[in-house]
C-alpha cells in the first residue's frame, strides 16, 4: 500500500479482522477505507467472505479453513492502494423529502436550537451532499457526515419507541434516514416516501457506504403521496448522479 497511513490489523474472533486506517472521522480516511475495500474485491483474495467498510476501518470476514490472518495481512499490504485525497467517481443519491409538520415533528426544536426559521433549516439541510460514512444500526440506515454545524442538535432526552420508516433526522453532528420503522432518538425533521431498504429487492438498500446523499424538498403532501404511490407501484426511479 502506497500510503502514509499505515493500517493497524486487529483480530476480531477467529473468523474476522479489523483494519484501522486512522483514529478520527475524516473524509480522506473514509475514502482510503473504500479504496482498500475495492482493491480487495478486485483481487479476489482467497477465503474472504464479506467486507464491511465503516467510518475509519474495514472489517474483513474470512473462512479460517481457507486462509490465515497473517496471510491476509500481507496480501492487503501488497495491494496497489494510495491515500491521495477523497474518493473519486462517487454516486450521489437524491432522496425526496417532505420537511416539517407531522412528517418532521422536531423541526421546530431544531430551528429554535439553531436560532433560525424552519425554512432556513430546510434550505441548509437540503443544500449539500452528505457523505455516507457507514451503514448503521438497522439494515439500510446511512450515517451521514457533513452536516452544517449550525444544525447540530442534541438527541432526544427520551428516545421514541417507534419512528416511521423513511424519517429523516439529526443527532449531534450527523444526519440520517430511518429505512424501516424502529425505535430511535434522533430529532425528526422530515420524511421520505422512498423505501430505503427492501429485502426483496436487488440490491436491497438504496444507499451504500461511500455514496453521497442529497435531500430534495418536496413542495407539499400531495407530492409526497404521489411519490409514495409511484414507489408502491414499482414505477419510481431513484435519481442518482456521479461526481
């Protein structure tokens, strides 16, 4: 690996190892995680079962009957990977979102906490592409970095026991979207009619680690319902673009 960031290899049981590339959450470190993931996939290393890229590390699951940790470590170190800045050819996934009202019951608190109007919260939140650092606690949940610091908002003191699938929220310095109904403690500012995770689809998740996400405001509830209908009828095409 042609990189100044020498990875640290950590055992994780007898069937996995963690490869750490840094100690902080940083776009360049995350890009290195994804370049290494792509290089391992391209090399088709013997015994590798699954790769799980996260914020600053990569978990590698392997078959101990086919390979050894030291063999994998040497193979990874010999890969043609460098740390030349952020990832290229990223995909931006556009997520239509209806902000506020019953769809985003906490947007008023977020606005008050930031000292601005709800309209300003929407304008700021929907005005940038967010990096998907990792996929999290439920299937298809994207942990998104790059939130404008003005929108940093503490989590709920008492988490909700059930949040509707598609809810878009903010927690501290991050934003994200709940793919399915679940408990959660993030401040909810909107909701998307997209089905972000569907085990019957191929691939099952709309968003992947390493992508970028842009939230696109829907003008009203009618637009939300129409998009929802198209999703249910299987005729909605998720909008993506490459950067």
